[in-house]
C-alpha cells in the first residue's frame, strides 16, 4: 500500500500487549529464565550476547534522541531513563513529548534503554539500558499537510543535534526528498550526531525508497529475523546500510500492560541506535564518524563476498565484537559511508541519486550475514517459540502501512 506524501508513519508493527512474570538472567550468569518470563522471550538479546556486553558497557553517558510518537516516562522499564524533550505536535493535540497515545515511541525507547525494572526486575530490557532517552514527539497522521512532513523531520533532527544527543533514532518515514531535510542531516553530523532511520516495511515495492532513511548521511537500517535472513517485510535497495534483528521483538511500550510484541524495521533501527550507544559509552572521546566506522569494521558482512548488498547493506550490526576488537576507528572528521561525500561533491545531484552511491552489487532477497556462529548463536534461539508471550488485548495501530505485518501470537 502506498503511503501518501506528507504522512508520517512508523516502521513497526504492534501485535499485542502482554503481562508476564518470571526469573531474570542477571549479570550474564548461566541461570535459566522461566519459559514465560519477559527476558526469556527477548531472543535478540541472547543472540547479541547482551549480558556479556553489559559487563563492559551499558550505554551510560549517552543520550539517544527518539523522534517518534512521544515516550511515556512512567513506563516501569523506562523510569529514570527519559529526559525532557520537544513536542512538535500541534497545540490542538493534548499532552507533550511525554505523551504517547500510540505507544510506538515508548516501544522504541524500550528497545533502546529498557531497564527490566518492572515487577521487581522481571521486565523488558533494552540493548543499552544505561542510555538516556530524549523524546521528540512528531505530529500524527493527518496533523500536517503533504508539504510539511520533511520540515518537521528537519526541525526534529536539528533540535536533537542541538540538544547534544549523540545518537538520533528515527523509526519513522514518510518524508520527501528535500534540500531542507538533507541540510538538517548534514547539520546534525557536523554537530557530532549519528542518525539511524528505518528503511520501511513495504518490501513488495522494490523500487520504493523512503526518507529520511535514504537521505545522504543517514544510516538506513533493514530488519533480519532469527534465521539471519532479511525479514520478508523489510524494504531493500541502495538505501540500506546495515541490518539488525527486527522480528518477534518483545519490549516495553505504551498501552495498558506496558509490554508489546512487534516486528518491523522500526525495531531493527532501535537496536542499531542502541549498538552505537554501547560503543560510544566505552569510547566517549570518539567522534560520530569513528563510532560508525567501528560498527562497519565489525559488522557481519554478506556471505556472497560482496562488500554490501541491497538486502542487509554492509551487514548485521555486532556491538559485542565492536566492544571487544573495534579495529582502527580511523580519522575523526571523515564520514565513513560514501553517500554523504557523493552528495556533497555533486550539489546538483538529488539525495535519491546520492543514495545509489552507497555502493556494492545487489544481493539476493534473503541475503545472510557471514559467520553467524561467531556472534549470533542460532542455538540460543531454539525453543523460544514455545515461550511465546501470552497476548492480552491487542492495541490497534492507526497507520495502515504497518498494520499489514502482524506478528503471530
């Protein structure tokens, strides 16, 4: 389904909300979580060796801006993590950046910085639980005219950069290819921020390129599932730079129970942002360019021998490897992806044309990352399907684009 120009949409799919209880895997110990616990269902944290990473870094000292539908600071797994931010919604819409009627923004914040505090430590964790969240609420669908969407993204990106958010997470799309948006991205990079944005869930339209993910200087994020293949819904093309887990994600979010199960490139983007926060927390003196270069140094590359492909970009993010053996972070002032330099050197070229310069041959639709056993342990995922969330009272999503990919209960 085509998304009308001007509609701000979310790159995720809420399946339902749930309440769970059980034991917690604490501090990377070998203790076995109960099959019905929240933590046991967060397969991607096991796959990414989260507890092992948290001995080295939790994202402490890093602020991640979440440009989304607002973030609820009262969610038990986000208490103490959410800062005061900015509300770009019209005055006719009640609340502020701490109001999240949809729940999507709270969900992305939960994937990034959830602390697992709910129920005395039985809640949902984010990948970088020590990070802080800067909430930036965007207008809802219908609040803006077709020509205003990119302007709101531009304002939000500039605000995040001026607020010293090192990482900017945009699990949204619907912007148009404008000089204003390109200028805002360049401004944020010059200010020292990294921007991650979801490439979209409309894989049936191979030629569809969404912004701001395709804007030069933005790291476009695709989703993979437990098989390490591109998720069937994840859009592919030259706008894809990296990939991260994005299927069957259990995390803190808005809604009656404060817990959701979702799938989408939204979720993958949040994990990519959280990965950057973990690395930056350990190396606070690095620049945005160096953090991104290390992410690329340590990525799980395509298995077909290509430098990148259009399904997973340069590969699946592996923050554990980046923390252990980052390699050369390189020059502090050189952005490591080619699209930004291409756009800068060719001012007459559109961002769409610049996106083609992300480079590398197109891969197969199900391209997989190399050496999964070294980072994403498939064995850890076996049997997690039996630990499915007890789904209670699904919450509707207003955007038809994200409705079509609903996780199975």
